[in-house]
């Protein structure tokens, strides 16, 4: 891990040291901490824009929809920023549908994924005029057809095939192998297409697969595409046309020493395999759009030596960023004030205040010596950071800030203690 510490002397993507202070684009994190308190999330809009435009560049003049996977970061201002660039949305709940609609994403650019869509969600999505549902079981297909008839709106559908491809990523975030709950195996998927084609309330629009997340090499997506193309050809022989090919999300980012391709390169690699096919392409990227744009900024509360280890206790916890706790995920950590003795380092366990042993951000991490009240930035936290945060231990959700050059905007304020109990308050009188 020493290598990564060396690069980190300069900073991380849009997080760089300027006059000794870590800045997001041109805004100092110290300044933001004074304005909004700690801890907080901060995102670089430049980084989000660049990632999105790189996908767009890869597609060139091929018909496509870049359907941002809202689950990666659900903040309305971020969805709105992406909508302004032309993004669609991949959603998995009625809550995300509402978010996408508030951000102005039109129904015809929205896809609905997920293995467990409820009646209410199916109805809302039909009424919103979404492009299609990514269907994951026979019973779901039947239910969508029944609800379509009830509301008298035909449903666009794609079947999510399970291509049985090893995505070579963390087992908890791989989804496209036989043993996973996701998708439909190829022979069964073909049967579902036959059934959908014959159903007057269903309109077959596409074919979809999503094999996992944080995939840093090109071969798994390529293999998945080859299988999708095979199924598509077979369907075509049966007279079933799939106008859209949706390959899901999954492109990884750099957290430490990974070297994933840029989105443009990734897309070009896929298009090459398809060899000029006349289809509309869809991707559902989440992490690769927002992951490297964000940092969680927190403060050192206390330090202690104990059991032969040095601990740095900070004011953010697994309630704010759960990835290290549940996936042992590595996130780079930088002091907000640049060390004046970069070669003098300690090895420390960076932990949060939550009453769980897994409430930890880093194990045996090499950092400059830290004092109480020093600020730390936990980087590459723009995806599955705030989106997976919780109120565990009755900790309020922290604020989120979006930076653009020298400007910054509070895009979510800190939740109040009163709001934490708001859903329960109305029942207090009866107690
Ligand atoms: N489409 C579908 C159907 C998905 O399930 C996902 C992610 C995406 C697209 C977006 O994938 P991405 O481009 O972000 O890799 N919480 C985990 C990641 C879970 C991903 C779930 N599905 C983490 O923090 O690593």
C-alpha cells in the first residue's frame, strides 16, 4: 500500500492540495467544514460530468441511453446534473422513480430493474410511461401483464438474462452467475420471451443483463455481451425483435491500484464486438459515474494505543459509509491539511463511533501523525456512500455538498435530531 500513499501526496482526482489544504476542485475542505460542520459528503461536479461524457464519447453516433443507476447516489441534484447532460435512469423502487421524475428524467429514458417489484411499484412505473421493465422471473412477467391490463397501459419489457459469467469481482457484488438470485437462465428466458410476445399487454423491447459491480477488466462484460447477442439472434429467428440491448452497469473505478478502462474505451470495446449492429444501446452505470467524485470528510475525535494497535477515532461511522464494514472495501484516506513531514508516518486503525467492531474505515493504514480535531477525507466515496447510509445509533444523515469550480452548493442539509423521531412522534400521545 505504500505506492498509493506516494501518489496520494498530490491528491486524488479532483481532490488536490492547494497551498497545503485539500480542495475539491477549487474549494477548500477546511472552508466547507467551517460552513456546514462535520462530518459531510462533498462531490465534484467536474468529475461526474467527465465520467458521463466519456460514456457518451464512447457511443459516438450510435443510438444509446446512459441510464444512470440511481442507487449509486440518489441525491436529487446529482440526478439533475446528469439529466442536464442527457442521462436516463435505472431505478429499482418507487422512491427512485419519484427521484428521477423530480430531477426531470422523462419516462421514456427510465428502466425498472430489481427482482422484487411490488404491485404498487409496477403500477406507478406504468403510469410514468417508463421505457421497459427488466423482468427477472415468470411470475413477475405474469404480474406485470395483469397490472397492465388493469390500468390499460401496455408494458415495455426486457428479460434480464443470467449469462453465467464470472465478473471477477467481490463475491458480494457479483450477480451474473448461476448461483445468484438475479436474472433468468437462457433457456427459460427464451420461453419467457415467447410468452411475452404472445401477450397483448406486453411489448418486447429489449434484452438485458447485469453481471456485477466494480468490474475492472473488460473480459466479463465482453463475454456477457457475446451471450446476449447469441440469445438475441435466436429470438430474431423466432420472429421476436429486441430493439434495445442493455448491458447493465458494473464498470469499476480506482480505489487503490485498480486500473479500469475509461468509460469511452470500455464502450468502444463492447461496440467492436457487436460490429455495427443496428440497435439502441443502453448501459446502467452507477459507480463509474459518481464513485471518484466524492469524499466523506470527518474529524479526529480521539487517539489511543490499545492491544498493540494505534487507533484513530473519527466522528463519521459505518452509518455514513458502510462499504469498509461490509466488504472490507479499501478507500484512500488523506489528511485535509497536508503534512509538512510527508515521510513521518504512523500505522493506525481508523474507526468510527458506532458500537460495532466492524465500524472501521481502514486497517493498519499508513498516515501522517494526526492530532485531535484534524480533518480527514475518505475518498472514492461518491458511490454507495451516502446512498447506503443509515440512522443506526440514532445518528442523523450528514450534509452533502456539490462543488463546481470555485462554487459550492449545499445539496442536502444535515438531518435534525427532531427529524430522527418525526415518524414516531405522532404515536407519543397514546403512550
Ligand atoms: N444495474 C443493476 C441492475 C444493478 O443492480 C446495479 C448495481 C447497477 C446497474 C449499477 O452498477 P455499478 O455501475 O454501480 O457497478 N453496494 C455495492 C454495490 C452494489 C451494486 C448493486 N447493483 C458497493 O458498495 O460496492
